[in-house]
């Protein structure tokens, strides 16, 4: 049973990953990665600022310890001149304590400086990588946008795009309707000519219509015959057309 649920979980995860991969916009992904790199750079700069702040604090303490050493040394000299060995020893003791303090501060400062230099080097490397990624990001975005535009144009030309999904079906439906309409028109014309369908404004019977058609046709034929006769040249046997001799 556990293996069944494990396989079901794997299938669901695979489908989710596939969906996310198809839904993912490379431009958004690149921009998001770039923003994360910039955030990392900002974090590095903040850490460097903290280290440099600590370095400056140690330098101030070192300056104070150095002044304390100088002041104690002056006090010891003055006490010796005044034959006050007790005060001279106290001043030298304070000088020794300040010197030890300066030594500890110097060690901490050296360590901080080393860390600061490493952070500065890391920051420069990170800035170079980010700038390189920025250039690559823009190039890849341009290539993706160009390819996307080419795909859209190709889909439009080939009729594959979403705007052309139903074009073939629409054309076929229009063709089918046109053929059905033409067939209906031919059927109505045939029925009208055969007399199966009558003009509601014509009260004649079919026989009367047929006779009227015959009379109309015969009248046209007679008129055509008369027209041909009037336009034909007269026969040579007719005296009216005989030519006159020159001696007459």
C-alpha cells in the first residue's frame, strides 16, 4: 500500500513540475534570479560595512591606547625627575597595561582587516558575476522574445495559432451551408418550373399557363419569321428587280 501511495505522489509531483515548466516565463525567471543576486550583493555590502565599522572602532581604541602609553611614559619621566620612584613605578605599570591592551587591539585589528580584504575581494567577484549574468540575461531575453515573435508569425502564416484553431471548421461549415442552400434553390426552381409550386398571385390553372406559354412561343416564332422575310433580298424573277438595258 505504501508503494502505491509513493507512486501516486511521484505522479502528482511530476505533473505539477510539468505544469510549472510549461507555465514558467523564462524572462520572469531570469529577472527573479538577477534580483536575488542583487539581494546577495546588498547583503555582502552590509556585512562589509559592519566589518569596516568594527575595524574603525578598533583603530580608535588603538589610538586611545597609544595616547595612554605616551601619557604614562611622560608621567614616569616626571616622577623620576622628582625622585618619586613610587609614582614612576605606578606610571610604568599603567604604561605596561596600555601596551598590552594595544597589542590585543592590534591583533584583533589585523584579523578584522584580513576579513575586510576577503569581503572586498568577494564583493568584486560577485559584482563581476552579476554584471556578466545581467548581460547574458538580456541576450537570452532578446533571443526568447525574438523566437516567441517568430513562432507567433509562423503560427499565423500556417494557421496553427489559437486565432486559427476553428478556421478550417468554419470554412467547412460555410461550404456545407452554401451547398445546401444551392441545392434548395435548385429544388425550388425545379418545382416552380414543373408547376408543383404555384405563384400565389397567379390564379391560372396549369393548363392555362401551358397554353399561354405555347401562344407566347408561337407568337415569337411568327414575329421572327416575318422579320427574316422583310430583311431577305428579293428573287431575280421579280420584274421590279430586273436591270434596265443600256439601249432602252
